[in-house]
């Protein structure tokens, strides 16, 4: 999986020191999630809503984005970075075709 970062996150995510400084105890889990994602050929290697990552598509105004659990209540938020974005006939993301993602944040979107 090809992983890129939003402009504001690139400096933080490309340095373990900066990641630890900004996210504290979340940093170790973030690094583990990034290693898992980078080892995959496509997003469907990460079964939706299973495993510790519990990856799932978001809805509403976040349609097209996905999240992976970190330490509750925080999530790693990302989206496919391919153009055009691979989608299924029902409008959901085609996980088998997603081979590049962009990390766009770490947040608690439930609050």
C-alpha cells in the first residue's frame, strides 16, 4: 500500500520523535497501524470491522473516508488517494482496488 499524508501531517508522521511529541501514547499504535497498512497490497487485505484495527468506511459528510481504531476514542482517518477513486456499483469504496491512501487526521469524530 502506498501511503501519503496531508500537508499538515507529513512533518509529524515522517518523524517518530514528532509523532511521539504530538500524540504521546497514541504514537506507538499509530506506527503499528501504518506498518499494517503499508504491508498490504490492497485495502481488502484488512477485513472490514475485524481484527484489532476495525477498519470501516465513514458515512454522511465523511463519505469516502475510512477510519481505523487507535486508543479509544481516537481514530486514524484516511481516504483513497487514487484518481479516480475505485467504487463499487452500490457507491461504496472498492477495497480490492484501493492500493494508495492519504492519511488526513487523528481524531475523535464522535464528540
